């Protein structure tokens, strides 16, 4: 909460028994944000509300803006992540934020080390149809790892050589959530969903010849899949796929914790 008077009033109401601790926590979830100059407002309580802290969309921000946002968020979060950061921008930002790490294939910058989530959180398997899809796949993989989840990578297993995928059926069997990433015609998620008993998140990429229309063709293929259990995110959105996978695993863990003891 940015207003101390509001916070004091709420805490006083809790002390008097007029507001339950649970109701106070629910109200606190929606109060706090922190202005950074005149160009940004940091949502400091997003993790409290949704389970995942706010990430910085790095593309189109200046290095100076990124530095100020990163440092402001570092004061409140053990891990701060910025996506879509080009190497030249990273080099400029790192002159002022020396501890900043860079994942070049994923184009992600990060501060801090993630805490490993409990074993019940499960494993995310990330499949890339082709080598050219790896940057989007790495965005998903690094995002999931920075959120504390275990990740299994499986690259270049597209359906034009389906034996490459079938040779790794144990990966599909062990996964709790699968992210399948493909350009061209985008058929990989449909095949995977027909083989696996876990949720499949499909990510279309902008890789392909002219008729792939910058990722629109695989997007439509994935949306029209006859295989059940597929969720589709936007073109090249590895970050969004990883967060959705994390939410699925968090929900599963939450449900398991509610199960009565046997």
C-alpha cells in the first residue's frame, strides 16, 4: 500500500477484530504500486495476487528506463526478469547494473537467483520443432527456470522426421506440462497431444516460408487442432507459455494440498 494512512486504518481494523486477517490479505493484494519516474508503475503485489512477479517487457524501452525499473524492482523481488533484450541494450544496461545476467538465446536479462519450487510443482518439458524455433523455446525455458520450475529441453523434434520425437517418448511420459513450439505449418502440438497425458501448450513461431504469414498459419493450425487438451498462446510468446505452464503446476500443487489425509 502506498498510502500509510490506509495501511494503518486496515491494520487497526484487524486489531479491533473488525476485519479478519484473511480479508485484510485479500485487500492488500490490490493496493500497491510504485511509480518510477513518469514512465512506469511497478506492480509490487503481482506475485501476491497471481503467484508470479511482474516481468519487464524490455523491447522499445531505453537502457536508462530499464536500469531504473530493474533497480526499483530489485529492492522488492528475489528475481527480476526483463524479456526481449537485445545484446547491445544489455551491454549498456550492465554498465550500471553489474550483477545483471544475460541469456542470449532467450534474450532475457535477470537479477537474483530463483528458489527451487517444491518437488510437487512438477516438470515442464519444452519441445522445439526446429533449430530455428530455439530462441522462442529458450525464452520459455529460461522463464520457467527463473520462476523456479524444473525444465526438460528437447530441440529439433519436428514432425517432418517424426522418429526424432518418438525416440524421446520417455520425456513426454515424464512431463507434467508440455510446451510445444513450432513454425511452418505448426503441427507438432497436435501430434504431441495425441501421445501425452499431460496438458499441452502450443506456441506458434514466425518461422516459415511466405505462406506461413509470419506465424499466422501455425497459429491457425494449433487453434484448429483435433487433438484435445491444447492451449494456444500468441505468436513467438515463449514467456506467456511458461507462465501458463507454471500456473497449471501451481494449481495442481494447490489442489493436492487440499486433499484430505488418507
